[in-house]
């Protein structure tokens, strides 16, 4: 059931992202940057991809004017990543797109069903104490 919901949301969002000129992976990367992830190695870990794939994505986003790289002032061997104003706008549009897709699905439920769904979702996503 979880896969079916994820697949339905992803399929709908992917079509809308393509119209925005973004792949789901680029959109995910922009979202992570917007949340403060600023190192390529962190992005690779969170996206569960090889660092070289992140490098290719970053190069494309940089070429599109969405991302900027800058030497880390604390450690010049590292590179910090920043969203440009255009990148922040794209990240905001992407987040709004995902929320709209989820909202349309949620709107199919009655208010009682929505409340129950959200309670169940919170319960399923709670982190248990070790």
C-alpha cells in the first residue's frame, strides 16, 4: 500500500516537474539545499547516489543558474553549495508542487478520513526510542 501511494504521488509530481524543467532528482536536490544541506558529500548520502552523480546534477543546476559553489571559508579543500535567487524560487515552486499533489490526493478523503489518515501517518513515521 505504501508503494502504491508513493508511486501515485511520484508519477503525478514527475509530470509537473518536467513542465518546470526539472527531473525529480534535481528537484529533490534543490529541496535539500533549501533545507540547509550544503556539502556535495551530504547530498550524495541523502540521495543515496554516488558522489559523481551529485557532481553531474550540480553542474547542470549551476549551468541553469540555480546553484552556486563556493570554497568553504573554514576548509578551502571543501566546497559549499548555495541556492541562487533563481534556485530558491525553483525550490519554493517545487515544494508547492509536491504539497499541491499531496493536497489533491488528501482532498479525496472526508474530513474524518483525513484526520484518521494523518493520525496513522504520524504513528507510522514516529521514531521509536532505542
